[in-house]
């Protein structure tokens, strides 16, 4: 940075999907430890200069939104856009909440937490056994949750199926398999290999993992996850450029959160400016419903 301070290494394109990752030196801002390490809370050491404040603003549930967009699920996107609470919108869709009951966040946080777990855990083809493990639900409850998601989110299930069919077609034609994104970028998986496992055909791609090429089994749910993450990355990058063009100083970013340093006297106004930018879709994907939230800090604590 031009002020001489060190903000840690960053890889602009550190994964197959293009997500940023930490690199260089001994400080990985993409994965700072929480709490104290050797008696020091590293996060709290990140503080603004005298007379300035930090703004920490992040995209709300961005990969849930990009998944719905990729699935062309216009009904769910409309419900998300009309709600102040995305998980309440899903709860209503799942038949687990009635909007006449008021705020789900305030009146039934336990059910809201369950809905959040279903939305975040079942969007990429997770089966009942694995979902039971990650959600800590009993097997019967997990099976019901997975079935509920797949019944109410049929467009997402169709997306998994489409990706599987596309892989089969590219394999039959001996073409490289890729997924085109609305940003103009493509996720390329090269020429897929087909293997038979328990009477089913599975596809294998050579992908970068842990800094080297290795075979990875690819399937519809995994491809949906890759595409959702990649699209979220491209949307976030577009926003970083717009924030920079607005004359605001970005000091670093972590996943879907951007951290800025702004004058103390304009901090409230600048926070609203950044939230507005990050709630406005890029020109190349105008119909995705976005939201952002943030806070003003005297030290980085998230």
C-alpha cells in the first residue's frame, strides 16, 4: 500500500472457481484466527488511522442468491426480493411460517435456524446421511429436510440434473466441459473421464486442489456449488471496482466482505454509499436480488 502499511498477501484467482485466497508472508487475511493466538487477538489489531473509521460491509447470503439465479428460479428470487429476511422467505416457501405471524427472527428463531441450515446445506445435492452429519439432525429429520428442500426447490434440482446431462453430452462428443457465467467468464473442466461405480456413470475432471492437479469426481450438485461461488466472486469483484471508482479506500476484503477506511466525519454517509453499491446488481446481471449490511468500527472484530 502507498501508506507503507502491510495488509497481507492475496491471490486474485486462488481456486478453480476464481475465489480469492490468502498467499504470501505469514498473514492470511482470508482466514484470520478468531480469538487470541499466543495471547494476541490479530483481528483487533487491524484499526484505522487517527480521525478515521473502518467500514465492514458484506453481501448477504450471496451464494444462495446466485444459486437461485443460475436455476432460473424467478419465483424464489421475487420472494427473496420482497422480504427483509431471506430465511423467513424460505420458511414461508417451505410451509414452515406464515407472514401474518410477524417477524420470524423475533418470534421463532429456532425454526428460522433450522430453515437456514436447510437452505445452506441442501442446495448442492447433499443427501440425508451427509446432511444429518453437518446439521446434527437425527437421520429421519434430516431425510425429511432434504426431501422438503428438493420438493420446494425444484428449479435447483433441475439445475443439478442439467449439469449432469451437459457433462454426459460433452463426454459423448469428446469436447471439453465448461459452464458459462453471465460475467463473460467460463469454468472449464477440460475433457471429462467417465467411470462406472456401483452401476452408475460418474465423471472425473482434473482440477487444481492444494496447488496441484488431481482427479476430482464432479456431479450436478458440485457444479452448482462451483458456479454459484464463481458467480458470487464475479459480482463481488464488480462491486469492488465500483466502490473504488466512487473514491472510497478499500484496505482489504475477506470472502464476501469488504473493509474500508474512511474519515470519521463521513463514516455514516460512506457506509450508506457502500451498502447501496453492494445492493445494486452489476449491469450484466440486473435481475438478481441483492442485499448488503455493514457497520462502523474502531477496530476489526468480525
